[in-house]
């Protein structure tokens, strides 16, 4: 192989121009960047000292692998992973994601005048992503508004699969539940009390119901202070479980605790949530049923009358279950070097030529020299941005944050527009959501005035089927931050 050809494929140093830090956490740092060749914007996630703790490294490996296997418009996509400079010694990982502008937590916090059409379209995308995920026998286990990314065109994507697990049988799964630490407010009651030894995708459906309720009301449904308080709040609304439900609980202590609770009757959802569409409440009540057997699957929820005029089975794909071979490493004890090698092998999925050489046993070229991976440049860029960020904090300046933008208002179409939209729909590609609130007019982040509310009340309300299609959603593309900030 000519040196020029080799370096052409792996010379990534000038591929992206890092712009600003958009997020920080225990996992590392995320910066927005632009690709000079395409003009597209991406988010680059820097994770340092990945292999310091083997358990954390395995979690990162699991998430990267799942995101490669679960390619779907409603699940965040990894665009690229930087090739590490040294196969045997690398410590840091740089993952390139599609850039999303915000997350659902901030969307609900900033926009206090979301319409029923927004709620419907958000939930539709969430359930569609869950249908695909569950068909692969993957349980997310940590669904919450902060783990759902959002754009100003109303596109949302499920992210953060670090706690996700794969079940390799059609029966309920009992694998690896001991490390379940998901956010309590969105945790299914059977997980709060360890009611069962086996669990199903119904745990994600409960979380989806809690998120839906938060969309409708603007506040968490069950904000428990601890596990006991969480179960108290759940039973305050749903009532204490029936004897049939109690008989299914295998954990003797949990069954005894619930049996000894003060008897409570269920609160009608129409009383708890006045002025909410009754059709929406019926679906919500199904999603947050106490007994997991009473909750619908994602596929069943998509067929609910609430989505009439929006749901389309042609845009709601599923996939074959994930092969056991993909997660064979979960069944054995791994050393730090084992995980590093598995991580390197996964990174090669984004470098086809290197992967081919690796599989052919020709990977020893890596032991002779360090090829230009671009990691050194990213280290310098991130260091410069973080130093600038820390300096701003020391000067009591607000830290650099992601620019959260408001969402578009609905716009009712005329009959001519509906006809034109129907023609567009017939030519759309697979996975394209049928309709979405229009991006031509955006929601203000300010409080809605009484005059605006009066005008809105006088406007006839139609479901999402009558709303203008968003070109950006049709193309399943994200919108850059700078393009939506006024």
C-alpha cells in the first residue's frame, strides 16, 4: 500500500473544526464542531482515562456497540470514532455524534406553551424508537427527559444507552439487573421494590408514560424523595395493587410491604389532569399501569387512537434480535487490556480499511509507527476550550452552555396545502415521520400573553396530520445551533 493512500484514509486531523464546549459531566466533555468539507455540524464527545475503571469502560463499550447496531432516526447516531494513535496504549476516546440543539428536559422547562400537537409528535417519536429498540431485545432502563435530545424542528432522539441491556431470549430477562441505578422519578414500581426476578420492556413503557405526563403538565408525575416515598406517590394516584397483582410479586418482602399499605383507591385521571384530552389520558393510564402485564408494548401504544392520523406502520420499523455473539464479552471477566482490545475492535467499525486488515491478521502495522489519528489535535483544542471555560467561570462569567432554542408553533393548513402535503408524503423515504409542527414560526421562550392565548383559543385545533411537514425531519437531519438562534 502506498504511504499516500494509507494516510489519505486515516489522516483525520483536519476533518473537524472544534467551536465551543456544549456540555460537561462525569463522562467527559462535549464540544460542537464543524466539518469544513461538508459544512455539517457535529458534537464530539471526549472521554479521558476510559480504562481507569474496567466497569466504566465496559459501559462505554456497550453503549458504543448498541448505537452502532440500533441505527434508527429516533435514536442518536454515532457518525465517527477517532482512530486512537496506539492500539495497545490508548486511554482517551473521541466519539463524533450528530449535533442536537437541546434535550427534552430543557424544552419542557423553556417552553410553557407547547401545544397538544407537540406532545403527540414527541411521544410518537419516542414510542417509535422504543419499538425498534425492543424488537432488538434491548431495554433502555434509563429513559428520562434529559436522555431525549431535541431540535427546534421538533425532532427528538433517544440517547445515553449506558445502562441499556440486551435480552437474548423471548422470555422476560433476569440479566444484570443488580446495577440498576436509573433516575427514581421515571423508574417502574417493580424496579423500585425489586418485585420480580424477571423484567420486560414494560419498564421502559412506564418511563415513557412518566415523560408523557410531564409533557402534558410541565412537571414530574412521581417526584419521589426516596424509594418508599416513590411508591407512596404511585399508589396515591393508581391505588394499592389488586390481590391478583400482589400474587404475581415473587419478592416476599416487597409483597408483604405492599399488602400492609393503607388501602387506597385509584384517582380518576380526569380529576388528576383536568383540561387534558381524554384520548391522551386513556393512553397515559395504560402506560403507567402498576402491573407491567397491563402496560402496552411500544407497538401496541403506537396503534392507540391517540395517534390517529399520525401513526403509519410503514414508518415504524422493527429489526431482528441482536446476536449473542455481539455481547459475548458480558459473560466473562475482563481485564483492562481485554476491554481496550474490544474497544479498539469496535472503533475499527468506523475505519473499514483498517478493519479489513485487522480481520486478515495484518494489524501489526500499528506496532511500527503511530499513524495520524487526529487525537492529538483534539486534545489541544479541548484543552484550549476548557481553559477558556474555566477562566470565564473564575471571572464570574456564565459558563459556556448549549444554546437552547424554542420549538415551532403549529400552523393549520388550508385544504390546498393539505393536498400538496399528501403528494409530498407519498414520495417520502422510509422512516420519515408523516407530519410535524411547522418550522416556519417558532415558539417564543417568553411567556405567552393573554392576547396570544385568546387568539390561540379561537383557532380551530387539528391533529398533527394537518400540520406542515418539516423538511429537516423528512431528511432525518439535525439543524445546527447557529442556524436557529435569532
